[in-house]
C-alpha cells in the first residue's frame, strides 16, 4: 500500500509547511510518531504522533516535495 498524507502543519521555527506521510493500518490501534529535524533544515525538532500508524512508519516531507511527487509513487 502506498503512503498517504496523514498530517500537514507549519513549522514553529521557519513557518514552512511540513507534510507527514505513512501507511495507516486498521488492525493497529496504537500511535506512531515522526521524531526528527524539520525537513526544511531550519534546525527545529519535530515530534508528532499519528493514530493507526506503526511506530517508525511516518516520514516528514517538505510540502513542495510531497505535492509534486508523481501520483501512485
């Protein structure tokens, strides 16, 4: 199954849009998270949780990279 957008927000430090993507699993009722640096390389640290996604299965993208990816990728 392909990744889908699971969240979108503005970075608190640089104000750029960040997109979180992952694969939701109906059987998994827990919370997975993205923990790491802002994909815009501003130095901000991001820590966000997402329901029904296994831990380690969430990735963060720059909004322009996510929006310009080929469909079905």
